[in-house]
C-alpha cells in the first residue's frame, strides 16, 4: 500500500467482501453513512465451506450483488471515488474472486484501489455503528477470535484462539449434532435457541492459557458427551455456550484490566448471541466501562464494513497499486497501520 493525498468531500467508496462464504457489496460515504449493504451467501449442501465452490458462487452472483448495491445506494459507478476490497485474511479462492472483481472495476473506472484488512473492518464498522471511540474489542466469528485494542498506531492482539475460532467451534458441533442450516438462521443461532431450553451445566474442558484460549478440545468433548446419551442436546448446547463464552469473556476482562480502557465492543458474527452479550456486559460494568455490540446487519461479513474502512484508509493517503493487490491469506490485524486513529 502506498500513500497519496486526496480530497474527500462528497465522495463514495464501494467495498467488496469475499473472505469466506459471503459475497457482499457496500457503498459508504466518506462521512460514515452506509448507503447500501447487499450480500449473497454460499450455503454448502453438507459440511463446512468448500473454498472452490464458494469462489464459484461469488463469481456467479457478483454482477447481481454489485448492481443491487449501486441501485440501493443511488450512486452511479462513475461517481465512485475508490474501490475497496477485502485483501485478507480469509480463504484463498474466495478472496481472489473478490479481488479480481475489485481490480476490474477500479481499472475500468480509472479510480484508486484500496486493500482492506477484514479484521480491522469488523472493528471499524462496530465503532462506526455504536459510537465507540477507543474500545477493547472482542472480535468473534467463524474464522477469527481475538481480543484487540489500539496502541501505538495499530490494533494490538491481547489474546486469541490457539486453534479454531469461536464461530467455527459452534458450527462444527452443530453439524456433528445433526443441526441443519435454515434460511435466515445460522447454526450458531440454532445452538443458542436449544441452550435456552436447559440450565444443566455438564463438565467440559475449559482451556485458557495466559491470554489465549483453545476451543478444539471443547468441541470434541461436547460431541462425545452427546454421543454417550447421558444428557440431552439442549444440555450440551447450554454447556458448550457457557464454557466457550466464559473463556472469551475471561480473556476480554483481562485485557480490559490491563489497558484500563473504558469501552468494550463486541463485533463479528457471534456478536448476535444474547448470552455472550450478557456476559460481556457484566464484566464491562464491573470495570466501569461502556459495553457496545455491533448491530446485527453488520455483525456477519458484509461489504459496508469494507467500504467504510476503505474510506478511512483512502482519506489518510493509503491506496493499493494493482501490482501490489495480491491477497493475503494470513494478514494479521496487528500488522496493519491505522493512521486514522490519533
């Protein structure tokens, strides 16, 4: 990424998100107004995400989602100031599809291209929509689980998963338990609904190592407990949530105590879970901090978060030359400069 100086008055950014199973397109103004946020999701017939099939889905729906977003925003393609895209981290085939679309648009319109870090975008859309200024952030999704806070020019990681992400933990167990995707109801939401029907806590692994945590053993133990038949599916869902959420809440509280910040932000797809929200609210209150959660429509992967973060980068002189726009599958959040925060 290189630095340039650009004016921002009356400008629009179109953002393309394609890190995993969602192909999203958002349009945002440089003042922080989201004008459009459209997406189409790839849902596998069985099992988890198949990267090549997800990429094929993204290629098939790209034109429709783009047209829908531009139509919704009321902005003509010729009025766009820049094109932002999720450059990483994520699944290679999915990322490359979005990047290809973004490059084509930027080249055809002869406007700058801005590569955006997916994790930073989740944090920034959460801050935009909640008004949080300098929070300790728990970012929990299907592909990422980390606790971050801004320090010395970057978002620093104060704790993270050592293996699978929180959303993936819930999804893997849900598939093992035979739960199916329902339209508008992710697997994690199905677990949340079943958990509400139980209050029985069964013993499962609780693994917090310093400021990091491990979730793979928890999934295995929960699956084994269900197969033994000594407890109901509702009992296991309840216990799985309580253990996993307690672990991420503990790490978040430690980061809050260490940084002494006065805000806690929950963002990412798992942010929709009411039980996780309740746990984080308690620890925030105990530290006299304000708790905020990203609105549901911006919790899962979406184009609006890429568009908004693209405006932040572009307004501070950061653009991505075409020959430097290759995707970054393991682009860590703490490797990204964020000059828009003073």
